[in-house]
C-alpha cells in the first residue's frame, strides 16, 4: 500500500464556509474512506482568511493570503492509502468539492524518515 | 470478597484469597441451610472470611517464625488492616478492577480474569460464555495470572496519575465483558444477562468514586443501559432472536432507558467526545421510536466513530445507516467498497441491500453469510431472511 495526499483547492472564498448539507456530504465521503480502512490521516483544514494566511517571498516580501497571483487556494488535505494512484484518484472522484468548482490534487507521499 | 482479601494479602496470594472466599461461601451454604439466612448476610460472610484469613495468617506466621523470627510485626499489621466496612469494600473492588484490567493481557484473557476475579464466575461458567471447554479457560487464566504477577502490579492506593493512565484499559475491559454478554455466541440467556449486568455493576463502582466518575465512564454506562433495555425484548418466546425492527417496544425496559439518559447527561460535562460518547449517542437514537432526523443523526455519529478508529463492524453499521438515509440502492456501492468478503455480516448487509432490487443477488449473499457464520443462531436468522427474500416482497 502506498500513501497519497489529497490536496483540496477552491476558487471562491465564499465556498470555504460550507453549508450544513455540504458538510454532511463531505463527512459522508471522508467516513466512506475510513470505512474501507484506507484513511491514514484525516488531515486538516488550512485557513485562507485574512490574519490566518500569509505568503513569504524573497527580499522580505510578505503578502496577505495565498491568492495574490494564483486564482486558487488550498483549503485542506487528507492522506489515504491505496495500492495505486488510480485507486486514490477514484477515491477523490467521490468528493463533493467539484460541485463548487474546486479540485483535488493527488500526490504520492514519499516518507523522509 | 476476593477483592477485599487480595488487597490485604497482595495479588501474589490471589489463590489464597480465593480459597478463603470459596471456603466462606461453602460454610455459609452449610450454616444457612440449617440456621437460616442471618439478618445481615454481608457482615456474616465478611466475619467468617476475616476469621478464616486470621487463621491462615496465624498458620503462616507459625511457619514463618520457625524459619525466621520476624513475623510478629507482620501479624499486627494484617490484623489492623482487616476492616470490612462498606467504603473499604468499594475501594477494594475499585483497586481490584484496576489491578485486573492490565494491558499486559490480551483482550480475551482480560475478560476471563475480570469474570473470575471481579464477578466470581466459575471456570465452567466462563467456558460456557465463550463456548469453549474448561481446560482452555483454565490455561488462559493461568497465563493471565502469571502475566499479572510478572508485571508486578500492586493493588493498593491508586494515584490519580495511575488512574488516568489505566482507566481506558478498565473501560475497554468492561466494554468487552458487556459485549461478550450482549453479542455472545452462547444461547444461554442467563449467562448473557449476567455478563451484561456484571459489566454495569463494575461501571457503577467507577461512577461512585469521584476519581473515576469521568465523562467517559458515564458515556459507557449510558451505552450499557440503553443496550440492556432491549435484552428482554430481543428474545422471543422460543428463545430465538427477535430483530430490532420487529421487537415489541413495550418490552423495552423504560427504567433502564431513563438511567441511560441520566448517564448521557453526566457524560456531556466537559468537551471530551470519546468513542463511548458516540456509541452512547447511537444507542440513544435507537431508543427513539421515529423521528425524521433519527437516521441522519445516527449516520453522522457513525461517521465520527469510524474516523476515531476503524473496525469492520462499525464500517458495516455505518453503511446500514447510510442505506436508511440515502436508500438501499445508493448504499450498495458504499457496502461493496468495504470488501469484507469473509465476514458474514458483510454478506447479510448486502443481502438486505439487494433484497428490494435484485432477489437473486440478495439470496446469493444470504447464502454466503450462512456459509461464513459459525453461530448456529445466526444461521437460523439468516435462513429465515433468505426464505422471506425468495418469497418476494412483503
């Protein structure tokens, strides 16, 4: 089994606060992965809002938020286990994020230890 | 009684303590048969035990004096220590619970040991509960005891830190004892009820001490009360299992449900949400007759539970709840993803999910479930389900 990080991206800050229905759908999806015993880490949410997000660049340049240049922002991540990346992709496909124009990046985790 | 005696003898002399307790009850059965039951049976028993213990120590002392001359002080200390007042009994039981529930032992051994030492079950009774022979249980108990001794665990005053670190194991053991009763393979109703009520009794000991009366303990008590409320209703006149949705709700024990509510309220002090909280929450919703939000709530609780810790049975129950909310057809995909092909409950669930839309597949799954289970009673229930399925929609 390999491990894959699923990285969630959203386009619109307004989508960051999901409705109760969206929350429930997301929870169903996450628990569905856990029910297959394939959830390695339920991950975390990364706050994109002012005061919680800064980007640090060369020459002591610090900007607010992650979204001055990129149109999308990362909203969170989880780690799953799967035999192949295709299986991880299939898991990602069930996430309700696509309904609000978000996307998911699937990346194999290479452990450093 | 063994617990009280053990506290003074030390765990190393557990057998001695048990022998004395055993002798005491033997004497009681002889004496009471002739003279009638005394006004205060507990006091009577403890007085006899106390005297027997003293005799034993005197005997030991004599032996020891001959070997080395230092037993006088010991004897005085022992005699002072023998106090069978109620608080003493409760504290001894609590200390004993913490000594017995030791992670040095595997789950099954912990249950056996708890049943023998804390609940006073005989080897035969334990063997009956586990559907195995006395020899196996004897060996298991011997191993468990020697593990305890090797671990050099002390029964005595428990520090707060020790209680905090050991409490999860204690709760797990009570949970296992309860489940052994509630989901036991044995058909013997008496044994099953006794296991459940013993787990609750030990839980009560925990709630009566401020150090161990934690939200988690209360959550576990709530869970056990809710579940126990259905013990009567789920057994039919012929001893057969009555499925949840076919149970006569009038036979649910309302008093136990009320107790469950109280414990659940006590469990919500603080911010902690343990697996016991979630399971108690699910059990609470099962006591509610019908409510539009019932199954969505249960599903959400199962969602949280499976995120805390994976277990096949939680995964399956969660999928059942999913089917109640989103329909059986939509749940088939969720169920098949679980891939628990050797598990009889997995096939039972799929049989249920397919039964409305694809009778052939439903029957095939019920057959696989019958093949996979080792429980005779479960086979009967499954054969019945398969027959109903083949007979067409109700």
